[in-house]
C-alpha cells in the first residue's frame, strides 16, 4: 500500500513518527494494537459525532445485517434517510445518495455544469472537495498537509476551468465573475473550512456569495460533507441562515459507513438521471447498512440538547488549549463552532489558507507526539480541524487540557 495507508494523512508524514494502528474504537476512545487507549479527536474524520460504535447504531446495524448487505434495488431505508435529510437541510428538496464525499462533490460539479450550461467553477484556496480532477487545484486536506503541488495526472484542460480565490475574499470572487462573463457555473465552498485547519466565514462572506451568484446566474454550492449535521442539525446553512442552491453531504450522514449525498432545489436535482439527462449511478449506493447507520445517527442527534452540549464541550476544550499554549509562551489562535474546533500555532488572525500557513508546523509535530504519549489522539496534521462527539465527557476534556498544559510546558523546556 502506498505509504502503508489507504488515505494519505493517516501516514503521519507531516507530524513525524509512525502512524498508530488502531484495533478498536468505542465512545470517545480508540485503542491501538498494543492496547494503548487514546481520547480521540479525529472521530474517523467526522462521522463519529455520537461517539464511536454507539450501542444503538450497532444494534440497528445488526438487525439490518440479517436482511442482507446490499439490494441493488430501491429500499425503504433510503427513503427514510432521504426524508430526514430533506427535513433537516434547508436547501435540500431532493437528494441522491452516493458512497463518499468525493463522489458527491464530483456529481454536484457535473450537475452545476449541466444546469447552467457553463464549464467553469470557482473554489477557494485550502478548501477540499474530494479528489476529483477538477478540485485538485490549491486543495486542502492531505494536499495541504503534505505541501503537495497540484497533482500530476490531472489534465490542464480540466483545471483551466477551475478558478480559485482566497477564502473570505468577496472582491476576488467579484473579479473572477467580471473576467469570465457567462462562463462560471457556480461557486463551491466549505461554509466553515475544516480542511485547512479551522477557518470560519467572516460576517457577510456567505451572504455576499449568495448575492453574487444570483446576480451572475450561477449556482452556490455548500460542501457540507464535514459541516453537515455537525455545525448544527441543518448544517452550516441553517446555522448561518444562508441557503445555497445545492449541498453535498457525507461523513455524519453515514454514521461511520461509506455514504455521501448531494441535493438541492428540485428544479436542479430533476436534471439527475433518470428524472433528467445528467448521468450518475452507483452499484452500492443507498445500501441498507449505510442507510441504517445514517438514520440511527441522525435520530440520536435529534435528542434535545445535543448541539448545546456539543457546543459547550468543544468551547471548553478550545479555551483550555489556547490558555495552555499562552501559559507556556507560545503564540496561538483558534476557535470552535459546535462540535468542530481548530488552532494555529501563530499570532493570527487566520482568515484564509495563506494566513493559515503561518502556523508553526514543526512545533505542531512536537505537540502531536507529546499528546500521543499522553493518550490523546489529535489529527496528524496542522491543517485539519478537530472533532468532538456526544461521548466526550467533562472528564475527557479535563484530561485533554491537562495533557496540553504538560505538553506545551515540556516543549518550552527543550526549546
Ligand atoms: C471529507 C471531505 C470530502 C471528501 O469526502 P470522502 O468521503 O473522503 O471522499 C469532501 N469535502 C469535504 C468538505 C470533506 O471534508
């Protein structure tokens, strides 16, 4: 396996040391093959918002398993999950299930072009929309983590249709629209960026994009693969009150099984085959196991007080992290929204990827190793957001903050 892994960031290349090989996960914890326990702030990169292997999710999965793993035909469960997604996410009137976030973003891009008859798309530096050719331009996540140039193997004829702007920069988007009249199908973004660290939209940014796209007959697409059902039950679009034309989902809606989805206005989604001419298909799409994990996870999230608890837990954590860095004399800036957080080891503010690059990645590597030794599993990259879950207790957070204090203090001694 290239790099010994099935997905690049897992290899620990940017933080040094060897990747931890997991044996099992439960609640907020992961155990490695040597039996060491870690408090996990990666949560399988987002899906584990109710905690790993939640008993109710496992029980539902076992029940569904008995009926078979894949039908390749319509099933009741996909209808149920579709209804839940449509009810929850303001922009979604119709939805199509796929098997990953990458697949959802690939399909939504085709749909943007099909609906508008235009080929170009605007994305933002440091935003990640999966690994489809057209998105591998100034991408976030593993591409940013490993400091890779735009990927070889992607035809120039493809990426010349991908225009990029700095995040939070409305003027740059305005200029792109002015330079490419009637050629831009739409704007796609992470409404809160989790693949370049953690960057929040400045007041007016999302609203401004909504107006600009409308004005130019282009579509606004929120890639909520990470933020959907995490920033709030209705995603970032519900939290910020800005409704895009189309939305992509993944991670949480699969509850730990491979699921992605794209949806939006019925008028646009009606273009998708077989309702319309835009082709997109999938052998395992909407399979009963994946739908079951998604349905049960969303049901758990509907419980009263879920998002208040997630918000409070995460706020306490980030405040503790910021405080412990400051006590040890390290520059730091960071924040949290709902169950997502992030920090940069630099002065800040960080409003875009260029500013994010000021973070001290060497120091982050030291911090990461020190935290691992103390039983805390952080994302092995300075450019990935952190995730909390319903299973993280006050005690877990206190233990984590104490580990940050000790780690920062230790590192300041050796420097
Ligand atoms: C994770 C992610 C993707 C890709 O999803 P996969 O399931 O890894 O293919 C796309 N967009 C965003 C915002 C993501 O966080």
